[in-house]
């Protein structure tokens, strides 16, 4: 999993691996397009699959991985805390 990557290092990873990205210089953030070869797993080693996976990296010590289109029932099982929070919010 990608985490704690400064944007200059992230830029080099993207350029080396031909990953399309946008560099927001003023905000010191990069945002990738979908990365088809990026594999995300849960704590048990199960792959979390969706329609697309992208990364937003900042110049601090944080990055965010977004997986779009995770299907049910897997989403409900893996992210039950989000399902519960949404149910509470939309009561």
C-alpha cells in the first residue's frame, strides 16, 4: 500500500511507471488517474476490487487511496462501519 510518500517521490514513481497524474504545485498534492495494476488488500490479505483505484499524495506524511465501485455484499462486509454511519446519517 502506498502511504507517507512526499510528492516529489510520488512524482518519480508515477513517471517511472507511466501512471497518469496531475500535480497541484501550489497545494503540494498529486492526484493519479486510475492505476489498473495497483492491488489493495485488507488486513487478511484479501484483495479489495472495484472499478478503479487512484492515489492522492501530499507533501506531508499522508496519502489517500480511493477504490471506486466496490460491489456488495463485499462492501457491506468489509466496510460495515461506513454502512452503519450512512444508515444513521440518512435516518
